[in-house]
């Protein structure tokens, strides 16, 4: 492709809509343009990178035994009603009506559609194992679309679904997919980690997420520095040293319960400062409501954070949210910031984190405006029949690995893939069954496996860039090589460049020829910005010494190579680019 013909609208200025490097760079490098919130057009460069990722994903999926299909984006409401998700999925599901007033949705995921297909077509144990995948557009009406392709509303996903006769066969499919994912993300040149993940409403105990490590990630990845344990913070289990000795308090030594005035002192930090104590002495009480109108008070140490995923599990309800001001006032009798466990209505269940089980003389809100209680103690002051102790907080880097007791580290991550054992959730809801060897009907055992293909492109850029622009990993670069002609009016240089270009084409190297009649400096800037791994510059040196300059974008290395060598060893040179 010639640059003079390429639709490459690069930007000099930093686009104000973009908050993170990869988003800014994709806009500046003319890869994407925003149509509306969470909706993007892929320009030639962006689409080429997307296609490269797609090709790697497709190849590895096919090698792993999966077969490609393509399902409709528009899905009938009835299927979602059958699975029970029409009501439960919430507002991320974009619902539409056709001209006959029939309800449909835009597919955010395809479990219903694929299960419908399989319940019609798969009859016998002989039809399995089966693994079907597609690479296609999804729509999720995200509450806060942001960061460009990272959290878009319309995006490209690879979703695969497996169908098996029993758990053992599912287990084989699951690890087969897991290994395919390892290869895919390695080939895409990503620094990533596979971590244990929450199984949410679906239950089951096995799920892994594939996280690209990046400071701008929305997830937190915890991993052990000594063993192979790694988990999403959502489910990273806290192994509590303080559990022992709980409840066995010596009541005679307890200090007297005291109410103190704390006017307008609401946050934990402010209360700690106001009372001149460490935040560890405080116990945070946060009121949650469930979708069925119940209330739960979550209690964690002042310096800890409530983990909503763990709290959901402890409560046994998948739909919980922080209570709003009015609810807090009506349930606790006080404004937000002054809730506590003492004297709370009996209808409220209290969930207290394991790490505050053994604490004495702690500080909480007094359920009264502008007041806190000092020297609160479990047995003396709180109705213990209302209290459940559980692991409901986020692990911190002061905690130890739940597997081996080693030190752990916390890093930010971008979720690019997810593998999940579904079991019989959808096959039972939709009646997808098969006949086993004895002619007995059994539900099909399913797994699902997603990759955010468009998110991978941007995640790779988030991980690979510098002040000059993108540094594409070669396997997903829109072009692997750019040949820059210093002076396009010079026929000799242009011809030589064309010669290298033709060899590149013949060798199946994706190559750009920068034949634009602009300053050489501007060409170099563009090549750096769009992140092409190798640049060959054809300039005056060709005439002086028969050499061209080879520049490697990743490490900035420059080499002079003779024109003949270039022609002979082009493929080898490209292979050095990563
Ligand atoms: P997230 O927690 O980021 O919302 P998810 O758990 O909802 O992700 P899945 O339902 O597992 O995601 O979807 C599979 C993959 O699709 C994810 O691993 C992610 O890479 C990608 N993905 C999900 N939502 C989006 C989005 N809004 N924009 C781009 N990619 C997305
Ligand atoms: Mg999501």
C-alpha cells in the first residue's frame, strides 16, 4: 500500500475526548473515529490491526478443534425470557421492537441463541464434544462507555461455546480453551496473567480471566510472589490470621461505651483525624440494599474496602447495591457517614469481615447524626444473632497468599478474555438435552469462552507505546514494514524503494511505501506514531555507499544495510523487530 493513497488521517493535537494513552494514540494514529458514545468506526489502520488479532484468534481456535459459525446480532426476547435473563440482565441489554411490535434485543452475548441451536440439532452423545465459535459484533449498553475500544457499547468479541456429555469432558474442553488463550495472548505480544475469577450468578467453581497488566486497567490482579496463585481481587480470598481467638474476649477489661459528638465528620479519614486515632481502630459500616428490598450492613476495618462480590455471596443475593441517602436515613436514623451496628433495627442483617472478629473497643457510627460511638464491643453492645462473620473485604498487599502464605502483589489489569464452566445453567433453562449410551435423556454440559478482540488491539497499544507513539507487536501491526523515501522527486530513490516494496509483497510482508511528497521529518513522525515495527529509509546514502537505513521502532536501533542485503534478507530483518 502506498501512503499517498492510504486513508490515514493522523492528528497532531491530543484529542480531548481521550483519557488514556492507547485511546489518544488510536485517535491520533487515525485508527478509529468516534461516532457517538461507545460507538466507533475503524479506519483502515485500525481495521487491519483488528483483522490481525482476529486471524490469530481464529487460527488458534480452529487448531484447538472449535468450528466457526456466525449468529444474528438481533435476538428474540422469547429466548431471553426462557433463560430468565430478559428481566435479570438489566439495562445493558438494548431492547428493540420490530414493525410487528415483537420484542428483540441486540446480543450482548450469545448463550441463549447457541443453546437454542444446539437443543434443536444435538441429539445424542455421539454429537459431542462440540465447540462452536464466532467473531462478531456485540452490543452492551454500558453505563459508562469510556477509554475508546476498551469499554465500548458496540465491540468485537470472539465467543465460543462448548457442549459435552459430562463434567470430565467439559474439564478437557475448558483447559483446552485455556491453553489456546495462553497461545493467543502470547502471539499478540501481550504481557498478561491468567487469574482465577468470580463465577457470579452462574455459580460453579471454575473460571479464569486473562488480564493484560496495565496501570490504567479497571480490574485488580493479585498474585503471589512465591507460588503460582493469581486471582482477580473480586474473589481473592483473605486468609485471616485474626480469626483465632475471636469472641473469646475478656469482658472485664472492656472500656466503657461512649458516645462522642463528631459534627459533620463523615469520612473514615476525617473521623480518624478528628478523634486522633489510626483508621485501623475504626470500623466502617456501609448499608446495602438488595433487589428484594432487604437491607444489610457491611462492616470492615477502617483501612479496608468492602468487596461487593464477596458480600453478594455472603448475603446469598446477586443483586445488591449501596443504599442511597434516603434509605440510610430511614433504616439507621442517621445521615450517610454515621451508620453503625449498635441498636440497629432487627430486620437488618449485619455482615462483618473476619478481620474485625477479634477486635475490642472499636469506633463506629452511632446511628445518630453527628455522633460516633467509642469502645464498641461485640458481645456487650451488639446483638450477635444479627451478625454473620465472613470474608467480605478486598485483599491488600499486607495480606498473605491464601495458597502458600507467601507475599503477594496487586497490579491493575485489563480483562481481555474469560473462560467459564457454565454447567447446565442454560441447557436446563432452555431444555437442551441429549440421549446417553443407555438412551437416557441428560442435560448438555456447557462452557463459554470470550475474548474482547477489539479490546485486545487497544490493550496492546496501552502496553506498547512511548512518547512518539505506538510500538506495535509485529504479529498484530497493521503493517510490518514501512519504506520511507526521503525525496520522492528523485526517481532513483523511488525506484529502489519500489524494488524493496515488490520483494516485500512477494514475501507476504505487509508493507507501506511512504511516497508522499512531504518533509522527511513529517514522514518519520507519522511512521513512529502509527507504530510500524521496521522502517527502511531510502535516501542519499543509497547513492553514496549503496546502503539504506533500517530502523527498529521497539528499541530505536538503527543499522545501515546494503541494498543487496536488504533484498535478500528482508524476511529475516522483519523477524528481528520484536
Ligand atoms: P467487563 O468486566 O470488562 O465488563 P465482562 O466480564 O462483562 O467484562 P464478558 O462477558 O466475559 O466480559 O465478555 C468477554 C470479553 O469481552 C471480556 O473479557 C472483554 O475482553 C470483552 N468486553 C466485555 N465488555 C466489553 C466492552 N464494553 N467493550 C469492549 N470489550 C468488552
Ligand atoms: Mg461487563
